[in-house]
C-alpha cells in the first residue's frame, strides 16, 4: 500500500509542477487584443434588493468594454420582462435590437418595438429609449397603442416602466371620450 501512496504523491507533484500558463498566450486569447466579448442565446436576470426586477433574453450579446463609452449590444429577438416590487410581471418588451449604456444605465431599443402590459394594452413603435434614473420610456417616433377598446396614434411618447401611465406627445386620429369627461 505504501508504494502506491508514494507513487500517487509523486505523480501528483509532477502534474502540479508541469502545469503552467504562459501569460503571453493567455493575453492572445483574452487580453488586450479582445475588442469585445460575444455570446449567443443569453438570459440575464436583474434584481433590486434581492427581488427580480427584469429578465432579458437575446440571441446575440456583444459587450464593448474597451471603448470610450462602454456599452452592450443585443440583437436578434430581444425580449425583456419587467417585474414590479412584489415580483409580479408588469409588462414585456420585444424588439429587434438594443444598446445598453453601462455608465448611466440607459438603453435604446429599435426595430419592431412592442410593449405588452399585463392589462392587455400594446404599444408599437420603431424605436424607444429607456432612462433608468427616471424609470421611463421615451420616443419621438410614430406610436400606436391598442387598449383593447380603441387604437391610439401619435408621434412621440413618454411612459412609466409598468406602462400604467403614458402620454402621447402629438396624438392623431379619433379618440372616444365620455360626455362627463368633456369640460364645460
């Protein structure tokens, strides 16, 4: 039994001594030469104070960390689920592409942008901006909101994250109003 233990210890020491990493080789693979990190089919979970606040899915993820304004690009079928403080789903945003700015936490989404609220209302537009500090969405593009009862159209929009409040900046089309809501 002792010869086996000695042999095992000797082989272990030889394996440990023979393992080394050449820093130059590592740098070639991952170091300063890498202009970006890339991944496919990702899911990222965001949380605040231990509670989920959003879940993001994308087929293509590219992280540019070695540029003046570090950012992350997401492409191909973006889906972001937003959750409220109790962990319940508020709304789902889908788009073709997204750029997230690391410094301020703001983001831009574009291409077939849609937000579906839990109330069943759906916003569609070509581009939308997210300001993290204010928890608001903005756009200066054409928007359509389907409330389930009516279609609202306009150019420009401001909305809160859970889409319970929104303001079309330049509304167009016909809007139904109850007679009680019209000022005298």
